[in-house]
C-alpha cells in the first residue's frame, strides 16, 4: 500500500507542505502522478473551499476576467458540461434562475448532477433531438456557447489533437445555429491552437479570434482555448 509524505518548505510558522505520494505495488505510475498533482494543486484546494465542482471552474473564471464573456441576463450553452464546473460559474454570473437573470443549458453524454438555475441535459449535442431540447430550454438565441470538451486521450499527440479539433469543429457548427449576432464562442483546442479549416471558419464567422491559456490550465498540459467574439451571423 502507498502512503503520503509531507515535505516542508519555507520558513517555520508559515510553512507550506508539499505532499509526496509514494508509489504503491498495485497502483500504476500514472495514477500516482495524478494523485500527487491533485494533492498539491492549489486550484483543487480552492475549488473545494469555494464549493466548485471541479478545478476547471477557474479556467472559465480566468477566461471571463480577460475577455468579459459573461454578463447578467445572458443565454449560455455549455457543451460537454459534466461534472458541471463551467455551468456552475456561468449560472452564477448570468443570474440563471432569477427573475431578471439569464439561462444556462448544459449537455453531456454523461449524467450531470442537478445545478440550481441551470438545465442540464444528457445526450449527444450532435443529435437533432438534443439540439431541439437545447433550443427549447434556452428560449431564444444564445449569447455564448462554451465547449470544454476533450476526446479520451490515446497517448498519440497528433491523434489526440485531431480528435479535439474535430470536437471543436462540431461545437462551432452548432454554435453558428444557436448564437445571436454579436455572440461569442469558446472551445478547448490543443497544441498550437485552432488551425487550418477550423481557424478559417472562426475568422469567417467572428469579428475577433484569440487564443488563451488560463493560469488554471496545468503547465504541462497542451490545452489552450480559442475565444471568438462578435458573431457575424444570427440564429
């Protein structure tokens, strides 16, 4: 069985402890590395303190602080919403569920625990019936479509990149049918960001296209986000 070792650092009285996880006979090395990151990740601890469902909530917080994406009264779609961290932030910032607030509709292949003020659907966002449910729950054209989706990793960087870009392209195709003029779109991409056909489509549909890597994204992660604002079409 593995065990934890607390390694002190800094001055006494204000020491910060680094938790090191010893490898266990039945635990894979990758699992040990993941557990070590979780135990020493300040965003994990802060998410727990603030009641966020996941550390990924801070990625949207930081993107919003930089690009001013979320405002009270907006209609927001969160693709790949489970376990609900981004929907949680969006619902709070648009005032979902209040008299003068907006609405947040999340969808994921996995079941997502209910969240005050948000409508969380289970299904494939590429399915026409699910799209109909999204539209009905929104009650009007969306101001913002979010996608923090990532396909299961294969361990082959080029393949993983292509799969994430394909998801982003599908998310963009849906966003173009849901957004109101001037709306915004955010999607996870990897490596060098959006490129090729995806980047061309974004530049054609939006007035501004930027890339950003929030501080909450782990340094060793290849993930980055494309942020597109000023939608030129209209749902």
